[in-house]
């Protein structure tokens, strides 16, 4: 009983002490420095500019970043082959994703850095840099003719005999289609051989048709072979243009050469992916993708002008090029139908 009284007194004392205790606050400490202001989710507006590449990209000369987040890279390679690529970028306050590549970016004064684990690109602002329409000349499609062999692979180079566009239009063909560019009517010439991706050139009153790795000289009236070259290419020939006694040709491995039709000698020239050639008014025109290059071959090969085919329905596997005396025609696959077509350009 005595122990119980002592415990009760002890509990009462603790409760009284707790009820009498008052909260105590010390003096207010000094205010810390203010943090940065602004919305860090906003893209730095300086990013939307014209930038010249200083280092980190081999063939790209300029990068144009537009305020709708469309990015153009303007490229140039040996001999003056110009081109461009267009991407829709995803941009945050510190990252830019272009194509399948994401970069961290930072801007200091007039310098833009794009970096990731594998890349360090440095660009300098250049307000005088060209935009895509100044880098190359845009041309348009003004007429089209569906392939007479609609279910076939029509990426072969084409020619013009003064009246008709000449096209094998198939990966394996013993028929040469003759297509009038004005009336769109089609006639045929039966060839005495079957041609594998037969590229066509008309010159010196004969038809020249490649057959894989060699070239046949063909009678335009009968389709018979007049003569044949030796094997002159290590891969399938994809383009032809006879200039004097030199037959310029390219192949699918991107090797471009000329064959002297008199001496049978072959001279390597340069490497570039060319799908068609045509010699017009002293200049060699070649096509690669959606780009056409006007080339001077004397005293040495170089590009004079670059044209871009601005036609959204044109997809990959663009084939040959020819000239009807007034305009250029190319072959290309239609984006919607997947059928190859002849396309007339305002060039």
C-alpha cells in the first residue's frame, strides 16, 4: 500500500511538470540565398537559330533549328555533292532528340554544344548561313506516267531516242518500253536477250543497255545485239551516259567509272551512290535519291548545281534520269500505290 502511494505521487508530479512546460522558440536564423527564378521547362529561344558546324560532324556544314522544332542538316561531301536531311525534333529545356539520337545541349554566348555518351558537337551561330532552299534549288513534278509494268521493279536508268522515253521497267526484261512523253502512248521493242536491271542510254543512233556487269550495243530497229563490252563492273550497273567514246557508268556498290568503247579500258572515277545519268548540253546530270547534280567533267569532275525534287509522293528506290529535249524525267515509286512512274520535272 505504501509503495502504491509513492508511485501515485510520482505520476502526479510528472503530469504537473508536463502541463507547466512551455514551448520555447529561439531567435529567427538568417535567410538563405534566393534560388534561381524562371521556368526550367521552357526551351532556350537562342536554340532556334542557324548554326555552323565547328567540329563533331564530318559531312554536315550547317544545322538549322526552326522554332517549330524542325531541324535541317545541310551536308556537303567531296566534289561538291550537296544534300540535306530533315527531322522533327523533340526539344526540352536541356535536351534535343533528332531522328533516333538524343543530345544534351548547352548554349554559351554564340556557341551551341550537343553532347551524349558518344558525341561532342560544337556549333557556332551564323545568321548568314543558308537555309535549305538556298543550299539547293527546289524543283517540282509537272507530269507523270505510270509504269507499263506496274507490278515490277522499275528503278532502272532510262534513255530518250528523240521521240520516246526508253525503259526496261523490270528487274529481268526482254522488252524495251517506248513511252511518248507528250501523248503517254506506249509501244514495245522485243530485245534479243533478257536484261538484268537493264539501264538504258541512247547515243550515236544506238541503244546501249547494261546487263548486270557488262553493256550491250543494241540495234534500235530490231532489238538485236550489235556488240558487247567485256565485264566492266564488279557489281550490277545502275546508270549509263555515253560522252564521245567514253561510257560513264555507276554500279550498285557506289563505284563510278568510265569505259572507253574503243580501247575497252576502264578508268575508276569516284565513289557515290548514283542511280541514273544523262549528258545534256555539255554537262553530265546524275541522280542520287531526291537530288540531281549538274556536273562538269572538264578539266576534272566537279558539281556545278544541286537540285532537290520536292515531291512528297516520291518514296525511295528512285531510278533513272533522261531528258526529252525540253525537260528532265526520272523514275520513282509512288508513295501511295507502290507503282513506279515516270515523273516530269520543271527542270
